[in-house]
């Protein structure tokens, strides 16, 4: 399965589609023109269901029925401000999107937004909660390896570069319970070099480790 965006000279707009190929890379199914004049920003294929985010001014999250590989089809849609550039399943009919906040006119590329989607009914996906950081960005927006999911504690995590009174490098852990983002913890990554860009975080037991080019920091997950 491949999601694409290409520029249609015939229609003078971007065209987004999903194609299904067999093991010989022969095209056997297609869902074309999912979102006219929009670009694919993130995709997740999970079994017979797919999720695709496209964007021009707002962020439609489409749910796809892929059970028949010769006839993929869009079955649900929810439109939101901004867009998600990465999607990750977090169990129990939930998907997290990490991307940019925005309004009905455009995305705000200076604001980081986490969306929690309820996709338990693929025909009626819903955004059930959000977490927004202003003047912030994250490597998880463009590199999925910077995102972690800690299923034992229902936590998701990602590094943050927060710009307000200078750059602050921190790591965010968000707890998901009862189908909402219940709480969040922030851990300031201490570095003795101003160029110490925070790249990754991981956990071992109840300890969080943040790692940059020069340092490794350890935190107790139970305390911010």
C-alpha cells in the first residue's frame, strides 16, 4: 500500500491517492483523488484499516477500508485545524497524531499539537483530546524514531525544543487514560553546551533517559 501526492497538470492542482500492489508490484487497487488539491502529510496502515492525513488549510483525517485490496475506499473523515505529520496507534481504538496547530486558514508552524483520535468506529473518527505547546517544535514531527510509546503506563513521549526566553530542551511524557490526555510531565534536559540538541528519549523500568550529542540524563518517571 502506498499513499502519494502528485501534481496534476490536467487539473492544475495536487492530487492525493492510495494504491495497492501485489507481491509482484503490480497495481491491483486504487483509491484516487481522496482529497482534491491537498497533500499527504501522514499515513498509517493497520491491518484492514488505514488512516491518512492530507492538508491544504485544514487537516482531514480519513479512515480507509482496505479489506478488499482491489477496491480500497474511504469510509470516514474528520476535519481539524492544522495537521498531523505522524500517526501512532496507542491501543483500544485510539490513534495519536503529532503535528502542528492552526486555524481554519492555515497551520501554525510555531505550535506543536498532539491530537488523540478515537477511531473505534472507523466510519466516525473523532478528535477526543488535544495537547498544544506554543513556540515549540520537535524532531518527532519529521522522524518517527523520536517518538516513544510506553504501553505499560499508557504514556507517549517526545523531545521538545521550546523557544520563549531562549531555547529550552525538554522531554514531554503524556499519559492517556479514559480516552483523554489525563496529564503531562516535562523533564528539562540539562546540557553544558548550547549546541546540545536533544535527539532522543527512552525508558528502562521507571526511569526516563534523554540523550543528545553530549549528554545522557536520567529521570524518575514518577516525578516531573
